[in-house]
């Protein structure tokens, strides 16, 4: 039996402390309450970090960065492996806190924790694979080298929907390439990050390399992204917040890496395996209660198979089990994150009804006595100009539009402000390859659910973001180039 984290999560609410320069620091001001979205129960409180305290964290990261960069990459990777081992040792406890503070079903929370440990190890493996280039010079007896070097201090600003994994997605590539980091978790789901900091404090990681500050976006977040000592801001979240970060970063000409919203289209052709398509689209829509930027948010189905697909999806949606994940294990989804999230979904469905769609199933709050629950909702009769087909819903709602050809489906799919992920279901290789050529998205999934691999490159187009994450290309987002000319 693994021991409990010394100051870790417990059923009794407690105050958590920031982790700065290798030490836990008491808050100097307001504390923010963190509650369970399924029950409303108080789980704990985190600091509302002041601008001065954010400055101290950035300065600690800056002071540590020079010595950290000088370590061989393989030594930096060793520290990452210590961290992943701690995560595995406390995998059940970490999943438990994610279930309680984010409302994620237990099986998915456990996958998130285990995938996070694997991701940290995967990035550690790149220590011997960070490559430069030798370039041909125009001059005799001269050699040109292109070196990859760390940017310096990274600010990692996290969302609430995959709060634990996103620590690793930002921290692991930053650290292995020689950067130091200051993480600010979402105030909705920060407790897993504070537990992570406790585990990290039990490793040999040098002080100042990893720092954690809590607070709201408009206060601690604003102080962090506006700090002139930050060399890269990596953010996952809404388009509105990403746009604001770009404006603030522009004052210091700080590099940004942004993963923003999505309105992922799923195209179902008449030759598709409809059982596979229905199951994959359903899984892609109810995972994390629909609060995933890369999962299917709209369906374009050829007319000949529309009714059959709708019937299969209706059955799956009505069989979806939802409730309080901290009380039940056998669920497909939990609550939405908060009242604002619930209201946004309800308003989207209300507008869809007013604009002429038909709600096949769902379409209302789920009255479970407490929590922010919404019924899995399937909508037909949607058309391209409707809000439900254009704006991100971020909830368990799926609109369907009839099309008469693949060309029409691709045209409608591309007519979007977003360009993160897409999918197509077909048995015809030519159709699949046409979609791969013509869909203007960062990712296309063929005959499978929307879920990326750590060795890929998770990146969007248009308002879905700038830059990307994962794999070799995601790793190099955390580096800058240095060209050296050697004459002799």
C-alpha cells in the first residue's frame, strides 16, 4: 500500500501553499475556495498569488536556469524520471483528487495520471535526440552550425479540463531542453498541481527549476504573462483568453504557444461502418462530459445513412450513464465544471431549438439533486449558419447536418473559425485520402475516435492556436536556434 502524500489531499478541506524556489510558501492574502462540481462540497483553498509573489517565482526560475541549462540533457532527463516514478507511486491518490475537483469519471482520471507519467518519460527519452544541423557555408574553410538552445523561463498556464496531464505537456519538454518553469493551474482544478508539487519536492530536482503559483487568471495569471522575465508563454484554454495573452505578450515581444478552442467536424459517408462511426463519435462527444477541445462537436452525414446513424447515436446517448464520479465508478461522464459551463450548454441548446433544429434526445438539465449535470443531447436538422454548428459548445451536445457528397462535407467542415481536429468515417481509401488532403485542420482521424498520441504533433489552425505540442516538433517549441560560424 502506497503511503499518503505528507500534506496531500484529504476529505477535510485544507489550505495549500505555493511552491517557489524549492520551498512551500504561505499565502499573504486571499484564499480561493475549490469545490466539487458534482456536489458543491468544499475541497480546499489555494492562494490568490500577488504580483509580487509571482515576481518572486519568476526570479527564482531565472536564477536557477543558468545552472540547469549547463547540465547535460541526459542528467536533466534523470530528474524527469524521478518525477514520473513519484507519479506512478501515487497514481490512485492523484486520480482521486482529479475525480473530486474536476468531476472526471474515475477511469478517465486514472488514464490521465498514467498517461502523464508515460509522457514525462517519453520527453526524458529525447535527451539524446535533441539535434542541431551542420550547414554549408558560402565561404572557403568555414563551417556553420545550427544549435538548439533553451529559451529561458517558461510560463505554463493551465486549463481545468485535463489539469494534470497539461502540467507534464508543458513542464517535461521545457525542462529536458534546459528551461525552467513557473506553472499556474486553473483556479477551478488546482489541487492536483499542488499535490504534484509535493511529490516533486521529494525528488532531487534543483530548487527554482519548477515553481507553482495559484490564483485567478485576471490576477496571478495576468502578472505571470505580463512579466518581462518570461521567455515563453504556453497556454491551453479559450480563444478569448489566448487572444488576450497575445496582446499582453506583445508588450514584451514574448513568444507564445497557444492551444485554443475547437469545433471538430466528423464526416460520415454512406459506405462507412455505421456501428464503428456511432460508437467512436459517441465516445468522442461524452468523454470528459464533452469538455474537450479536440473531440467531435458537429457531424456531417450523407443523406442515405442519416436516419440509420441517428438511430444508433440515439441509442448510445440514451444509454449514457452520468452522475457523481466520486460516488459511482460505472459512469460514462460526470458534471460540467461549473454553473457558467452549464448555462453555456443550456443556452446553446435553447438557441438551436429556436433556430429550427430537433432535439432527438436529452436537451435539458439532469436533475440529480446537486451538481452541474446536463443530459447527453443529440440534435438533428442543423444547417451551416446555425450557432450550434459554428460556436464551440464544450458540453455533451452533438448536432448533425445532412450532406449529399464528400465535397460538400469538406467545404462545410472547413468553413469554420476553428481548425484543431477533424475526422472521417469511410471504407473507401480514395475518400479518406481526399479528406486528408483537403481538410484544413491540424489533425484528421480516420475511422477512429479523436484522441492524439504523444509522439504526434497536436497543433491547430486559424483560431485554434499557434504552435503545437507533443513529439519532436512539440519539443522544439521550447527551444531557440543559435547559428555559429567557424572560420579556420
